[in-house]
C-alpha cells in the first residue's frame, strides 16, 4: 500500500507530496513541528503535543491554520489512510508561501500544514533498548529559543552526524558550564549512585519534552526520588544509569558516554521499569 501525506488540504501519494520552493519553511526554517508516537493505530499524548504546538506557533507568531480539534481529525485521517499501526506522525506548520523577504509576509499568507506518518518496528526498538546505546557530547551551539520546536535544526543535524561518525546514536549538547542541556532530538537523564533520577529543569535552554513530562509522572508513581536540576558530563560518567527520552525512543538506556562505560555498561533497572510502565501513564487516544 502506498503512503499518503496530507499537504495543505489534500491527501496525496507520498511521492507527489510537495510544498512550493518559496515556502518559508524551506527558505528560512520559518516553521514549527511535532512528532507523535503512534501505537496500535492510536496517537500517544496528542493533547500535550497539540498544546506544545500551539505554544510554539504563538512564540513565533504564526496563526494556527485550524483548531486543535480539526488538526486531530486530519491527523487521524492520515493514520487511517496509511493504515498505520505502530510508528510516528510528523506534523509541520510554516509561515506559508511568499516572495522571499525576511520580514513576515502579507497577513493574508496562509500557513502551510503538512502531516506525514511512517511505520516503525517496535520489536527492533525494544531490542535496542535491551542493549542500550552510546552517546557522545557536543558543544551546545544553538540559539537561545530551543524551547520552541522549530524546524531550524542545523546544529542538531551536524551534532547527530558527528555522533554517528563516532559510533554513537545520539549527541548530548553541553553548555558553557559543562552541564548537559539535552540530546539532538531527546531529553537527557541520569540516575545517581543514591538512586535519584536527575533531569535538567525544562526552563533552562531545552525543549520541554512530552515524553519527559510523562516519565516524571511515572517516576513519581514508582516512588522514585526526582531531582530536577542540571547535571554535568563528569557527574554522568559516575552515574548508576543514564537514559534519554523522546516520542521516537520512549525511554532509551544510555550505556556509554564519550567512550566511558556507565556503571557496568548495561541498561539499568530504573530505565527498564520506566520504559515498561510508560504507556500505562501516557494518554492514548
Ligand atoms: N524530537 N529535545 C529535542 C531537541 C527534541 O527534538 C525532542 C524531540 C525532545 C523530546 O521531546 P518529546 O519527548 O516531546 O519527543 C527533546 C523529535 C522526536 C524529533 O525531532 O524527531
């Protein structure tokens, strides 16, 4: 069955799903996006993703192209037309198509909306989580507004490629003070020797991950001690466990950072239990 994409009001075969060359997303990265997990044909945490989308749009002053309810209909219709069971839904809104000029286009310019989905292999991701992944660190050279989920991801792209070339699956950005901010497409966590889970406060130069918010709830329900504070790379090297969270990974154990093994170099029980319980707490609709 061929893939179908939603592009500005039409459901099109994936191969024919195009936006104009003067789309401001293409020319200026002038747009925002969301990625939602799809599980057994249903959206995971749609409400929170749409709330964050609304905030991202407001921060860069793009008017929502439709209501959250209408967006929900488009998202579900895209899932339905692709008969997607497990995978990811990608949604992007840009400031629309206009003659290239840095300042905002005329107010009548319609934002562009694209929704695509793709299947993913849940068993494969679970196998990866059972082994754990390596990460490397990278200087955080991004702009200050990384709390907005913009499509301007060049520093993330370059850091991720560098990670790949060094045999790792993710890069963790590190600020000028040696503190980990977040991954190129994930939030970063450690478990201290005392058993507390530590993650940077979402107010400090990072994206407020939806998976992160749910994992904080799961951790609280499990009775874990939670410290929302920054942690350094040095502290991560000495941690009992490390892991990352994202809609694409859920909870992914990190077993090596910059070539240093974390504890015994195997996924730990805290990350395993958080991963196991995640979908019992997420909103699945
Ligand atoms: N990225 N930090 C960054 C920089 C991200 O790009 C993401 C997600 C996260 C985790 O957020 P969430 O838990 O809401 O997925 C943190 C998506 C998945 C992506 O770009 O593919």
